[in-house]
């Protein structure tokens, strides 16, 4: 009986040893479905999204070109709500209105400056010589402190 137990025990140990030495079978490679198999055919042309003026459509007005810019209706609309930066690189407000003459030449910008979360803002008048449009930014030639002294826009 002792020998039978030994044989059974050795068989069990050898099976365990063989199981440990056998490397696991590699998983079957999965291939993603081809894009053409699952892509639905377009049923109609996509709906047109209204085009908004691209930032690059705003003319760059630098210190060397201090003449008042001429803007189209689309460019003037794109300039509204742009952040206004002071010369000391502080975000001081945003463009509220672009005032142009009949030829499209900017006569002044109105900007909402100061305040907090829309409360306590002051609307000021900025002449063409006091700002630049650089890389889709409106930059003043004044510091934040100087901008506080810009003429206020009064309601008529």
C-alpha cells in the first residue's frame, strides 16, 4: 500500500511540475474591423455650419502702422468680445463695440474694463492710435493704471 501511495504521489508531483514548465498558449491575435466594413455610407451632404471669421482674418495693426484699420462687417464682429490687454500684459476687459465710419475705417473701440464678473465695469473709448491688433489680440498702448483714465462712454 505504501508503494501505491508513493507512485500516486510522484505522479501528482510530476504532473504539477510539467504544468508549471509548460508556457501559456499565446492569445489569438485580434484584428480591428476594417474601417470600410463598419462605416455607414453618407446619406446626404453634411449641414453647412455658418462660417465665423477666422482669427487670421483680423488685420494686424502694429505700432509701425498706427493708421486706423479698415474692417469689414465680419472682421468688426469678430473683434467684439476679444480680450483687451494693457501694455503691461494685464487682461483689463473686452471689446464691447467697434465704431466705424462709412468706409469701414475704425474711428474708436468701446471696451468694458474693470469690474468683477460683469459688475462694476466701465465702458471706455479707445482711439485707433491707442490700440494694436496683434495675433488676434487687442493690445493697448497704455498700462492698466493708465487705461482707467480713458474717456468714459456716456449714453446720449
